[in-house]
RNA sequence: GCCCCAGUGGCGGAAUGGUAGACGCGGCAGACUCAAAAUCUGUUGCCUUCACGGGCGUGCUGGUUCGAGUCCGGCCUGGGGCACCA
C-alpha cells in the first residue's frame, strides 16, 4: 500500500522519501532468548534479514540507504543524547510507581503477561510493587496535544477521538474536606477531585484509594484493613477491570465534614474503585448520580439522596432505582443550589467553595506522565549513573552510547543488566568514586517516537540533521496499523515537541496525513496439547480440522491478527513462488478497502493471476499494431477510435481519483473494467495506430505503481528505452470523459418503473416533456393527474401522482 | 462498565440522499479440444410468470423525505480501544 503511494507520487513528479527501518527492541526478542536460548541480538538480526528479503521479493521501492535499526548503538546512542537533552529541559524525572511483580520469577510483568492475576510463566499471584522509575513529562504538553488535534484534518476522526478520550480533559473542582475521628477530634483534612460539585448535597460517603497516605497507617493497627489493601493491590488496575469489578470498601475510623455544613459528617471508606493515580486518590460519593457510587452505597446501606431531578418532575416523586441519574436536570434538596440546572449548579457550587476557602475550580487530565522504565535487557539503556555522593549523574556526552553488554545471561529470572557481574559498576563521572549505572532500559515506544526524523538524515554527532528535517518533515503520508492509534502516535507527537524545545527541529506535528490500515487476520489452530499450529500444518475437513501429519484433532480458534506467536501467518514467499510478486501485490490491493481488517484467504487470487496474464496478452498481441512512440492521437477520428479513447481517459480519471482517496480496491475494479473495454475496443474495425498506442500505454502507466515488474516489461516491449517508473502519470482530457447521453431511471411515486435515454445535462423542462411523452410512462400513469416532477440531472426523474 | 466502529447476493465487496449489488471470486450453460487444462462467450439476489411483467430485498424496529443501504430515535449481533504487547 505504501509502495503504491510512493510509486504513484513519484510518477506525479514528487520527490519521494520512502524509507524502511526496524523497531527492533522489545520483549519478543527477550522471550526468544529465554525459550530458545538464542541471544536477543542474534534472533533480532536474523528476523530482520528474513523480513528484508521478503520486502525485496515484493519489489518495494524502498531507499535502503536510509535503513536503520533501533537496537543498533548508532541509533540508541543518539536516543540517549535526546534523553539527556530532555532531562536538562526538565522533561524527565523519577518517582515511585507500582509495577506488576512476579514474586517467583523475580521479574516485572507487562499487563499482557498477567493472566487472571497470575504470572504467565510462573503462575504465581502477581503483586503490585513500588519502584522508583523514570517518567517523561508528557503532561507538560497536555493542552497542546489536545488542542492541536483539531488541526489534524487529514487524520481519521476515529483516531483523533481516541486521543481526545485518552488525554481526557475534565473540568470540576478540588474540594477540601476536614476530617475528624469518632470523638470529634480534629484529624486534618483531605482533598478530593470531583467533576460534579453540583451534587455535593447528595454526598453520602467519602472513598479513598487503598494506596492513599491516610490508609497505610491505619492498616498497621487494623488487620482487616491490611487484608483489604493487599486484595486491592492484587486487583487488575485497568479501567475495564475497575469498572466491572464488584465495588468493595472498608470502613475507616474517620469522618469527613461536609464542606457546606460542618455538622454533617460523612463516613470515610477505603475503596477498590478509587485509583491513587487519578485526581487526588480520593472522592466523595454521590450514589444518586454516579453508577459506581450507587453500587457501593447499595452494598453498604448508605443513603441515596437524589439532588438532580429530570426537568418538569416533582422532586418528592423522584426515586433512584438500579440506575444512577446522570443526565441534566434541575437541582433539588440542595440548599442554595435549588432550582439551578447542572451547569449553573457547578458554577454556583465552585463560587461558594472559593468564597469559603475550601475549594476551587480545577481542570483534571486523564493523561498521566509516561512511565518509561523497563526492568529488561533488550532496550535502550538509560544514560545515567547513580552515585552515593553525587546522586543521579547524567552520563557525559562523549561517553555515549552506553552500550548493552553482549554477554548477558537469560537463564535466571530478573533483569539481566542488574545481575551482570561488571556492566553496572562504573566510576562516578563527577567524583570518580565507585558508582552504579542505571539498569532500567527505556520503553520501546521511545525508539519509535522519533525514527521518522532520523530517516531525514543520520549525522554521527547529533540526533538529527535539522536542515534535512526542515526539508522533509512533517511526514506527508503516514500509514500504520490502527493498533497504533493512541500510544505510538501520541508519544511521537510528544517527542516531536520535546525535540523542538531542545532545538533539534522546528515542528510540532510529525504526521500531516494519517491513514490507518486494517489488520490482516487469520484463523488460529491449536493441537491437542495446546500448541499453536501453522495453517499449512492443518487440513480442514467436514465438521472439524486435523493435522496433516498424523490426522490428530485440531482445535479451531478465533480469527485474530496475524502474529508469529500464534503461528496464524502465511508466508508471502509461498504466494510469490506460485504467482509472482506482481500478482501478490495486485491481489492484496484488489478486494478489501484498505482501512478494514481482512481475513486472509487465497480464494480469489486466481482472478489476480488471470488479470496479470490478460495484461501481458493484450499488450504483447497488439504491440505490432501500435503507432510510433511519442505520437499522440489528434484530428478527426472514427467512432471506434473515439470509443476507445473515451474508455482510456475515463480510466485515467477514475483510477487517479481512487488512488488519491486511498480507494485502492476501486482503482483495481476500474482497471478490470478498462482492460475489458480495451480488449473489445481493439477488436473493432478501423482503429488508428496512434489510438492503439495511447490505449496500451495508458494501461501500462496505470498499473505501474501496482504491478511494477510487469509494467516495465510491457513498457520496454512498447519500444521505450526509459523506465515506466520514471514516466509521468497520465492526465485525462475532460472532453473525452463525458458522455453525450445518459440512461436515467424513471420513478412513479418513488418506485422505479421505467428508464429513458436523455442527452447529458438536458434542461429540466425538456426532460419533463420527454418523460411524460414516453409510451410506458403514459401507460403507467393511467391518466392520473401529475402532482409534481422531481428531476435530478443525469440521475433520476421522479413523477409524483 | 464506559467510549467508538461495523452489519448489503453463496463469498470479498461497489453505491456525492437519486436506477442497490460496480468489479472480482465461486456456480451454471456453451465454444475450442479425442479428452482435460488454459482461454473465450453467455448467465447468475430471492419469489412468481410460458412470456411481457409483477412482488420482495441492504441486521431488527419506528421516523424524516417526492425518494433512505446512506439521515434521526430505539434495539440485536459482531469487532476495536480503555496506560508495561508492539
């Protein structure tokens, strides 16, 4: 798909940069090292070689001079330089944060490695453990990242929306609640964040995160609370899990004074649905108007008092059942807020809080800073040194890159860098006393957050070639899987701004136009022991599937994105071996709209193969009839000439528009149509040689971006001594693309009943006359009076009786 | 749970609110052939009719409109996203 665009744009006269690189760090290589006892580097470079060979086999027009791999020191060393720049700018910091910890394997787990709360390899119950970790301050750009989404007009709306939700700006208030114990003794205060200050009079409890600073000390003398906190730590913290889990809590020996009524005391609970990472880690519960709070209140028999009532309803009649009322309405039972709508109520509540000094309006972001520490080997080492005397010291620039040691071991659990016998022991760059390297590596999303800029130019002494970036960036057309809609694209937008503020380039948005292609999916298969099987190992039979080797029963799994780990892949070589690269390229483009997922099947590839043959035949059989190179048709022409020229120019018009709109499957259909027209048109009497040449060359030029090898062969056959890849994309003559007459459907009362041939763009009154004069129309109308005639030019005529 | 997207022949899919099913696959029939393959031609949404024609039809259900696959409301089913996979 990308190659088609690159070749097409090149033919249109653009200077095209079409590079390829390898995002090569990450867990798959480390898993392979553990499972297959191969070094991650060896495994990675072997895969790169295989994939590169596959890409070359397909004939992609890639500029291999710019190839890069993120796992090579010349790339990650420059990334370390960027890290130091960002550190100097205050965009990097350390703080405590929790990770999934496998207590048996002594290793940090990714969320995908935690299955039902247990480690995927060890099966041990996973714990949350606090580690001091590195963070990129992406929240410094939260406003900018959100606001500029609206200027990304050439991005899919879906992706823009997903990013907006991810950044998640909300407005509300911070409210301070004073705390007292059961005897009424002062116990300080706690701040909560709420998006619904208007519902404060409906409050019936306060809830704190299990990790809230007020909870820990109380767990020390309350074993049941300690138990509850442990449970919360073992709970999955994804949003989906938080919202679907049963709402549970534990009562604390604290009460919160209501901010509008000091004598009104709310019970305080620790609760499993409150996240320490969001807001202040504390909230007030208003069960009548929040579903989570309602479930919690029902479980613990807390009051449910409605304070927002649907418009026009009597507050006395309004009751909350199983569902909280979250729509707009009129405030009631709320003292000074009574009678206001939700929006006005929020403003009035905030104004009152501010005048009392126990609250203020606030904006809250769902976006959190980007935690980039990974306790793994196969990633970019974080270039800092920890010294007992000097603290955290950046590695001096001249010492970059900090290289990964080649002799790491993977046979024991834990971080290979941390347990390496020598690697981390270095002198402090400041005081020269013994110190330790940072053993965390960077999240691999960092690697892919700036590679597009490195493609523009790859200087040895700095991350980017600023002039080259000015020339090439932003990327005019970015094509990637929809699975990158949030993280990769957001991190790249952040990195670009960070690099801008560090003076490496002058740009905020890296990708001017984005196209998200669908995923290629395939059915999955497992043998009786639960091992994944390749499709070529399986034979489908009536009522099930068996292995080809020994006929054993096979479990047919779901249709999923092709991935090596699930073995549901089809190697492109197989298709290229049988049909050739051009047929494979054509087939991939032919059927499915490119933004939709496709389930891989080779049903239909015969059509692509036949088409390849037909193109070759129609060109080679007619070369001898074609006129000389470079002579265009002109002057008077017969009907046959005109018909063929029309077909050619219509094809140019349609294919150009379809490629511009990324409707490649339609472009393919137009080319099938044109080839049909060409074959019958060439058979007509009295075709001129110049017209034959134009018609044949048009076909070759139009297929050139899709089937480059065949197109070159045909182009040479037609007598050219230059490459069709360097030829200009054809333009069409508008006078040849419009027809003299059109067939228009006739509707009677909206139902299609007849049709009529009309001159193109005939005036409306002529159309009316011709339609009403048609025998069939007269018969169908049975003399009924015509009330109205709607004429849609060149489309349809609707007669209303 | 929340947010978003999709649903059209046997299949992949076309269709600026204007002739639903372009194009391809598959099927059927025919030509060529001793035969097969390849190739070519015709045909192919469903029901009904000897035929002309008629009826139905874009997940279900209401609505807007001269006209709805397309716009709006409600529902059903499938898929995606929801912070350490990349």
